[in-house]
C-alpha cells in the first residue's frame, strides 16, 4: 500500500529539478481541480430542486474534504491516525462557542478553531509519533476516548451529554441558511480548499519529505530530514483543515453532542475508510471514495437500516474487504494503473 500510494505523485522527468517539477505539476493539478469542481457544480445544478439529494451532496462534499485533510498525514505521511475526530470536535465547539457566547461570526471563528486544533495536534502528536505501525493507530483511538470522557465531564463548554444547540438566526454572516443549495456550495468550497492544499503540499518540499518518511523514516532521517518536525507540520495542517470542517458541520446541523462529534466510527474511522476505498496517498482518491461511500451509506441506512439494524455497516465492511483484496490502490490508484497501461500500449 505504501509503494502504491507513493507512485500516485511520481512521474517527474529525470532531467527536471524537484522545485521546477513542483511548479509545473501544481499548475497541471490546478487545472484538474478546476475541472473537477466544474463537474461537481454541474451535479449540484442538476439536483437544484431536490432537497434530499442536495443534503446528501452537502454531506458528501464535507466528508470528501475531511478525508482529503486526513490524507495529508495519513496518505502522504503514512501516519494512520484514527483520532482526527478530536480536531473535528475542537473546530465544532470553538466555532459554536465564539458564535453563541461572543457573538463572533462563524466565518471568523473558523480561524481560531483551526489554530487551536493545530496546537493541540502538535502537543498530543509529539509523544505519539514515537510509536509505529498499529501502535500509533491504537494510541490515537485511545486519545479519542480520553477526549470524549473529558467532553462529557466539562458540561460548561460542551453541554455534556445533552450537547449544544446553535440558535437559528438566518443570515450569511451567521452561516445559517434555509436552503440546502447554500450548504452544498459551502461544503464544495471547503472541499476545493482542502484539495488545493493537498495538491500544493504534494508538489512541495514538505510533500516529498512526508513521502520519504512514509516509505522509510530511518532512511529519510539519514538523508537529513527532520522526521519529527515534518510529521508535526503535516499533522498540524491536517488538524487545522479538520477543525474547519468541524466548524462548518456545527453550523450545518446546529445540534451536536460529544458522542456525535467524537465518534470513532462516524468520524475517525470513516474518513480513513473513505480514503482507503478511494485511493490513499492520491489527490482525488478521498473525493472518489466519498462519492461512493456517503451516498451508498445513506441509501443502505434508508433501505436496510430499519429492517436489519446495522446491516448498512455490514455492507460497508464487505466493500472495504473487497477493496483490500482487489483494489489495493483504491479506485484512483486502479484508474491510474489502467491509464498508465493504455499509454504504454500506445507508445509500443
């Protein structure tokens, strides 16, 4: 999986310098991003009068953005974190707190939420980064449970088990809308930002260092890369974007409690699952995974959830197993492999 995800960003001509390739590659990726956003815009326009579908699209774009944020450290850096729900919850609570207690617009509250999440990620990740493989994933799972207990205890901040409810005050400044189209466009904008950040990092020095650490951290350290510092920077950027997504989610649903925001499966595992199915380490893999998983999950919950409780999770588990067996590179990796073989066939 490591080698496969690493090849998703390779392909530079040997004669080009890394910096020149990064500039050229980012310009090409920017054009691809514009095309991808145009296609998503057409999909939204097609369902303008369908409130139900627009709601699913908004959720899909949100989780695609969250999975893209996770992909920075999980895909590029190879740090399989299952505790990103902590940063998601930080963004939600900080945004709601600034809005409800200080009267600050959620648009401006997203900035301190992102900064706080980045700081917390650096503090908690510094000792955890000493662990490797499954031990790192287990540690991040334990972190989620610890923060969940703290969130339930400090009711003055989180509302405890009752949760918090953001009052409905319609307006652009309050990020509260009555139509689902506005939320779909809002989440699509968040997705575009995360894709842009990932594409830039993938072509930058930080991206090369993260991939080197993912492939072999000892060799990367011997080559002069500060492994801990690079991991912390990648985690901080990933956490900041995750917090922004949490703030948008809070203003979207306006009602949330600690078990929801800090859910191990619905947030922590789900973003990793989406990335694995779509293509870990690739730029558009999280988007492809979200376009498959989120609508499918909604459909299964509506059709099977009432008849056989938990059956929707069973189907998703089967999809993950099949992906691991037959699409180890994910959807994006498989598509790239097919395109590469076709191109080589034309050359020969």
